[in-house]
C-alpha cells in the first residue's frame, strides 16, 4: 500500500518551507538593516579633504604665544587645556561634546603643544584677511622632529584632518575662524598637507564661562572642517544670529548649544529609521534629540525620492530637552518641538566643488538675508512648541518660498503638538486639501 505522500513530495514540500522561512528571515533582516543604516552625510563629502565626521581621529592643538606676549596667570596650564579639549571622562570637554553630538559616532583624541613664536604678534599680521599660513607653517615645522603628522590623517586622504592654533592675546587680526590651506600648495610634512586648520581666539581662562566658550569655539570651527557652513547672517552691517529666541539655538548660528537634526543629518549621524518623511500627513513620535537621532521631514515636493528630498526645500521637526549639549541652554520649562524651514539645494561653485545654493558664500545668496537661506526657524523669535500648540499657514515662517524668495506659499499642512514628556513628543501632521478657488 502506497503512502499518501511519497518521499519525493515530502522532501520537495520541506525544501519549499525552508526556502520560505529563509526568505522571510532575509526580508526581515534587510528591513531592519536598512532602517539601522546611517544616511550618508552630504557635507562630509563636499570636499575630498574634509575632516571625517565619523570614526576616531586625532587633532593637535598648538598654544601660540609671541615674542612680546606677557605672562597671564589667569590662563589655564597646558595640561588643563589638554584635559578641557580631549578628556573623554570630562563631560564638559570638546571630545565629550562631539561624542554626544554624533551619538557616539565621532571620537576625537589629541595632544596640546606649546609654542612661542619667533617674532611679535604684529609681525605675523598680513596685509589682507586670512593670511595665517606663515605662522601656521612656522608652528608645524617647529614640531616636525617630534610629531609624525601622518598620524593626524585618519581617513588616509593625504591631508591632516585638522589642527588648532590657539592664539594667546588680542583677537584683532587672529580671530576665531576655520581656514583652508591655499597659498603654499606644495607644503607638506610626513607625506600629508595641512588642508584644514582652526584659528581659535578663545583665551583659555580658568573660569566656568571661559572654559565653556573655549569648547564652543572648537566645536563650531571643527564643524566647518567637516563641511558645515555658517548659518548666521554674515556681513559687516548685518552680522548676527539668523534664528532668534530660545528655539533658534544652533551651534552653527549662535555658536552655542547643540547642532540641529538638519546639521547632524548632513554629517551622516542619523539612521534611516530615525528620519521619517511625511508626504501625506500622519502621527509621529519624536525622541529627545539629546539622546538619539529623530526627526520628521515635510518635503515641498512629495514626488521626490527620500534621497532627493534631502537636497530640496523642506520643513524639519525635532524635539529638544534640557540635557546633553543643550543642558546649559534650556531649562525643563523650555523643552519642546521646533520646526526649521530648510533649503538644501546643492550647486557647484566656480572651482567645481559642491556647495549649498543658499549658503552665504554662494553667488545665488541674497545678502539682505530676507530671501532663501539654508535654514530658518518657524515662529522665529518665539519659544519651543508645547503640548496643545498648533502650527498653520498663519504661523510666521510656516510657508514655502515663492518665486521672489519670500515665504508666502501655503505649505498645505498643519502641525499639532500632542503629548510630550522627558523622553519625547507626539506630533500630528494633517494635510490640508486646497479648495478649487485656491488651486
């Protein structure tokens, strides 16, 4: 008598079941993997010599005094400065600030060296701005026998990732700025050239306020080395914060607080599952940005792919709490949601390098600061949005740019702030259908 199923059929059925199980496991793994993968950072790839925004790297700092520099007993010691910059166990250090900002993806180590320049400070001042290379070259050469500069090239691109010249004395000429080495293109040491360097004018005075400011300058300028532009209004007559009020705090604008979710997205610090793109409305949960990445993006053009959205016009929502890099900025009463209006289109400059179209240095930027720019704050000058708040087309700044660069175009959405607590906030985004007369 034959069995109901012969052995071949049983084996075949068993094989099919195994394949289906493996396919389900692979699909689930692929889904989880895609959500946990980091979105590539756009700014990190703007220039081939940018400092890497992830991994572990070393940055040397040179404390520079001059032949006419007088001793100042209020300044921190070399060891104190090294601890303030690079001590991973000090929550107030530059290393700790960057580690928190990057959600553990960037670890900065370094050493501090002291150098007394051969001439007086005035003798190093150039006829034009940014003529800092002669001093920088003198400092680097002075330590050539002591330092292997190739150890400061973490990504192996042939360029020193960054170094800091901390200038002791007046900041009339040597003011805080990030510089790209451009004059002596043939200069190199140990097979690497000094692509990025920072002039740090913050005086390492041993008070709480001065130590905090010292770290803030390092964080702001090093973010330039990784590719981010300034977000504040530039110009002799118009320089100042672009985003105002407590909700407008951003390291690349105020040189205070933390980097926004937009900036962290540009560095590749957010995972795919932490960036939700809202095209039709929905209910979303925003975690505290101090603890993990998390944002909602409303694109102007919903037809764009997720990748294309990141170089377009959009609103980005995030939730901030009074901890981490925002601890000294916010109180628990300040905590809430903020919305930024971003214009992240990328073009190429005269040298063929990619830049944001509405970066202050772009030929397309309007220096009245009244038109398109990389980032604006919705409800500028106001507080963070709290439970029960609504954002509509009548809210200041919640509009798309028109053809003249003014924020006048109805966004077609409303945002309601739901329940909030110390861990996160609920936001409800509703699409507003236009009437026939509005279309």
